[in-house]
């Protein structure tokens, strides 16, 4: 089998796997969210039922919509999100497209996926979708600041410490955890960066308290207001995949620790244990960063969210950058 064909087959298998895991984690998220509110919650497989049901329904295109853009947006949003997983190392398994992309490309794909959802909202011709798309754009401009500060600081840290590998490659962070490259002050800085990135997750994935662009009780699902059937199913899949992608991004950056190395394993057992351990870490990150947060807090207003990311999270990321810089320069 040629290398290109191997990558295509591996990529297709990975896409199927992450879709199943994303929907499964979405089901667990709903159950944990319900139990924290002393409710029973839906069945574990409810997200699968919802998507299958929507795939079998008709996709209605509004009369005032720009038909081609309206129809293409869900497909493009999901495809761009799926591509992210080709650049993320899974346990001890390198990315399928290793060497062809880095964190900057992953952030671009996340932003492009969100932009496609915004364009789909504008193309629908609905005033509710228009408001939702505008809110999503404001939110994107707000959380990009702390996100950029975190990524730039971590890349600069591994570069200054002389860690082998490209500073923006996730494989570099997997090989040498950033916690091992700093002292006490730098560790405090990395912890501040971690908190800042955890704060960005709800906005990136459109979950409470940052589901301002959908806001069911205010603007009737926002940019999703006119979507139905197969198109709506694709957007539901996109949201589940974005939650999984953001959680998977945090793991190699901050929690790349290998269980296989800890137990002294090698060969196939090492790869299998680290593969399973990776998805366990992703699950724990998703529960903490998404489920717990959306249960504890109510929806922010758009100006509150913008202020939160520009000042609170941006300030926290800046403080982390300063602490890491002090550790590198003086300790």
C-alpha cells in the first residue's frame, strides 16, 4: 500500500472514530450535566438518535436564503473541524499529517469552521440568524487574544529551552512536557496559561455560558434558526467535534504524560495503553472545561463575554506570559 493511500485510509478511519467518540462524549456530557442538577437526563446514545433522526428529514432552504452558500456551510464547517484531528498526536501515535501542519494551522481550522457557521447564518436571510452571526463574530474577536497569547508563550518557551523539534509542533510538546522545562515561577505561569485556555473552550465550542450566538431563549438558536434536516445534523456534529477537538488540543499542550512509559511498556501494548489513556484525558478535560462550567454558570451577555476575554482571560494569559518570561530569563 502506497504512503498516500495509507494516509487516506487512516484518515477516513480516524474521522469515523472521532465522530463516534464525539457523540458518545456528548451523551455523557448531557448525563453528567443532568445529574449535577439532580435530574436523570437523556439516554447515553441520545446524540446518536438525534443525528440519525435529523439525517432522515428534509433540509428546507428559506426563500430568502443564498441557496448555494446556505447548503455548503454545514459541510464546510464539519470538514474543516474533522481536518483538525489529522494534526493532533493521539497518545504515542504521531499525527497522520505529521510535518505538514502545526498549532497555527489548527487554530486556523478552528477559526475557519466558526466562520463557515457565521456565513451560513448570514446566508439564511433570517434576522435571528443575522444577530446570532454578529454575536459569533464579536465572540471570535474576543477570545482570539488569550488563545494567541497562550500558544505564542508556549512556543517561545520550548524554543528558548532548546527543546528538540519545531516550537509550534504538538509533537514537540508531547516529547517534552512544558512542566519539565520550568521552575516554580514558570510553573505558575503555565498554570495561568492553562486556566486561560480552559476559559476559552466554552466560547470555541458554543456552550453555556458562551452560547450567546445561539441563545435559544433569546434569538431562537441564532445562526441555526433556519437550518433543518441533514444540514442541522451536520451542524450538530460540528459542535460535538469542536468540543472534542478543543479538549484534544489541550492534552498534548498541557497533559502529554505517557501511561505506557510509567509502567515500562513497549511495543503494541505501549501504543494501545497510551491511545486509550489519551482519550481518557480528553474526556476528563471535556467534563471539566465544558460540562462543569455550563452547569455552574448562566449565559453571559455579549458585552460581558467580550469584556471577560479581553480583560480577565487576556490579563491572565498575559500574567502567565510574564511569569514564564521571568523564569526563562532569570532562573
